[in-house]
């Protein structure tokens, strides 16, 4: 059983906490466990089953997939990655991926690159990945400046299905490797940061390298913030 809090469910569905409470008040929500008046938990399996029940098969005259907005398809892409993951993603790690995809679209890119993942990490408040960078003397504004210098945003409107670049897929694979080494049971923003450095590819890695951030330094700082089984090289 994988339990989710109100905050977790809100991040998982891409809704606000207020919306979740409205679902509960209306009775149209996944089954939940009321530990106390302020402590409500959901089983992810129940949440997924509830979402499945919400599927609508459009009849004749309904919208075709080609007519569904880029944003809707982007959300589906991100959600599929998280749902199909062998390990649960923390709410902040989910937020990183969503911020990355939003930024890529905003800047006119139809592919999410490792630079957008890095942008997402420094954009999500209080995530461990951002804290690691802060402890290494890398300010949020510095990452933003490096990002803006390296990339040339396009004025063209993004069309087609949102996709993750091969570099980002590799980063996620490397993040899983780092999870195994550290002995964790979840994917967090700190694992995505390590994944960028471990992959050694993409603009996100280039930005970090230019700022003097190495995999070894990131691992050492992460170990100061959370319990890691090992910080040795893989």
C-alpha cells in the first residue's frame, strides 16, 4: 500500500488542495482513510482506480486527439512517467518534471531537455535538489542566467505532442541508479539532480559543469541533508 496525503494527491492530480477538499466534500473522490480531522490518507491504487473510472470515450462529434491542447497532452506525458514508475515520485519531484515541461513549452521547444529539468529543480521551493545547489554556493538567479545565456527561446508556437528528449530519459534512468546506490525507495529532486550529473550529457549538465558543480560534490551535500547509504562513485 502506497499512502498519499492531501498534498501528494493534489500534486499527483495537478489540482490545488482546495479542489481536493471540494472532491471530498462532494463525495466524488477516491476512498480515503481519516486518521484524524487533519490527517487524511489515500491509497495510490484507489486513486488510480478512481481516475480510471473518470475516463470518457468520446462519441461521434467529440474532440479528436489532434484537437486536444498541447498542455493537456503534456500533462498526460508527465503523469504516465510518474504512474508507470517502479518507485513513487515525491510531490516535489513531480513538480520539477511539470515545471520543466511548462518551461520548455513557454520557450518554444517541443522537446524537454536536461536544462529544463535543472530549471525545474531550482524553481521548486524547498526541494532537496535546490538546497544542494544552494549549499554549493549556486544561487537560483545564477542558474537562471546560465539557462538564458545558453538557450535561445523561440517565438514559434509549439505544436504536436509533448516529448522528453533522449537526454532526459537517460537522466531519469541515472536517477534510478542513484536511488539504488543511496538505498532510497522513492524518486526525489535530489535524484534528478544527481541523474543530470551522472548522465554527463545535455545542456543541464553543461550548465552545472560551467558552474563548477560535480557529481561528487552533489553527492556529498545530499548526504548532509538526508541519509544516503553510500556516496561513493558508481
